[in-house]
């Protein structure tokens, strides 16, 4: 699944692990994930996005489509 939405990945300090990469979907607040590497954060974000979209469709909620 390609991510047509704009995503951001930021490296943030973590007291237990040193740092984590936090991935977010720009136009879908609440679709956030993390990982110990950028790749892991991106893969985890794909799963979070799929789950969020599936739940929105089941609940007949609106969500922002990418341009």
C-alpha cells in the first residue's frame, strides 16, 4: 500500500531507548506511529493508516483524501 498522504517522520528523544522515530500522516490527525528506525516507523504507520481508514469506512465517518 503506497501512502499518497504526506507523512512526516521525526526523531525524538526517549528516556528508555535513547530515541524513537515518530511518524504522522499530515492530513489525518490521530494517525501516528513510532519505531526504532525510520523504516520501522513507516511500516507501523501503514498499519495504523489501514486500521484508521477501515474503522472510518465501517463507522461511515469522513476522512481527508489525498490530492
